[in-house]
C-alpha cells in the first residue's frame, strides 16, 4: 500500500488556503492525534478498545482524505488487538505523513 503524504497537505491547504503556518500547525495536530490513537491501539487488551481506537483513527484520516490510512485503520478494526503486522503498517503510514 502506498502512502501519499501529499493528500494531507492538499486537504489542509483546501481548508485554510495558503497560510503555511496554519497548515503546519494543523499537520502537527493531525499527527499527534493519529499517534495518540495508535498508542491506544498498542495498549488495547480487548476487542472493544482496539476497535474504538482504530475507528477513531479511521475517522480522523477520513476527515482529511488520507485514504491509505483510512484503509489500514479499517483493516486494523477487523484484526485482533495488538496485531504486529498492522501496527507496523500504521506506524509506517503515520511516519510517512510526518515526512512531508
């Protein structure tokens, strides 16, 4: 699955225009929120907590049109809590968004 960090930038630019400082602030807030949900997923010990964090991450990604992260979050919600493969993929996807 490819990660498109440009999608996040495009969504932020569409929402706030060319204000680069505001785009940077919103990007940081997005990454922090996504990382928080990933942390909650990593600490989840039951299906309900795992799914809730995955759905929140999916909703966050959907709000900004980050479709690759949406798809991974959806896959995570259907997997078992702590699935190392999906956690690794989610970490990579969020890290790719930080690079842009």
